[in-house]
């Protein structure tokens, strides 16, 4: 990434979910500067700057390749392995390939649809807040799961998972809505994980340790359906 691209990403407009935090920090800075002393001003200013960075929502260039599955979030791939989708989505108990992406507090936390399709189910489940980089986070942590059905009838799941310090999962879509590949559907505050369960028979094209760019990095491709 060149310097100009980096600057545009850092200075990207914030996601609407971050506005209360940004305005709150700015208010503290103003009050501290006018009334209570400089130390409170610097605390408010630092918090505001952090929130502007954390909630940044840069534009992304979505691949035009048909049937491409893109990363639903920025971050590092911490697991690529077969796993059973969350039971609350009703996608069966057959293991399918899962790609798990860990988001540190420095990553963009906006979630994007991995593929075009209709949201057939959204299920929220309360849980723990263990380190999202651990494999057990997929099972134990608080999560919000979406099932997406592609236009040709294949089912995919994407799961927003809270982390050690993430205490708020925001989902901005409803069941029945159509999503375009790379379209925003939510955000997680602060530090988290996003899992993708690929359609049955589809293998991932990424490996553990790779860095993902939400809405841009291709993690799999759906093969053409063979007519019966």
C-alpha cells in the first residue's frame, strides 16, 4: 500500500456506530480545555483521535470475478479448518470449511458481505468474552450469525464474534434483505473475530497467517453448479 492510500485509509470517514464515542470524547476535550484544566483536555483529545481511527470506514474495491467469496473483515487469518456452522442457523451438522479472521484494535472493524445473496437467517447468541484469537472463541464467545443464500441456492454463513474487550456487536441488516458482495452489514467494537463458513464442497484459497482486506481479498471461489 502506497503512502497516499495509507493516508486515505487513516483519514476515512467514521462508521455511524462510532459517532457517540467521537462526540463524547470531543465534549470531554472541550470541557477540559475550557473549565477543568489541560489534563482532561488531553485525555478527551486522545480518546477522540483513537475513536476516529478505530471507527474508520474506508471505501473498498470489490472484485468483479463472478462467484468470488471475499473476506468479511480486515485482519489476520487464525484458522482454516472444517467446522460445523452455528446450530442456531439451521445449516445442518455437516462440517464445512471455515475461515476465521482475527481483528486487532488497529484493524478496520466494519463487516462486509462475503458474497451476493439474501440474508435467510440472523441469530444472536450470548456467551463469553475470551481472546478472539483462540479457536474456542467460535464456540464460547458472544456472537451474531448470518446465513446468506446465493442467487443459485448455495448457503454460506458469516459470524460476528465478540472478543476479550469487544462488548458490542452491531448488525445493520435484517432477514430477507439482499446483500451485494462487499456491502457493509455491521461492525464490532473493539477487537473481535469474524468467521466465514463456506458452502458445502467449496475449499478456501487462503492460509493461516495471511492478512485480509475486508471486501477485497478473495478467500474462495464458488465452482459452477453441475446440472443434475
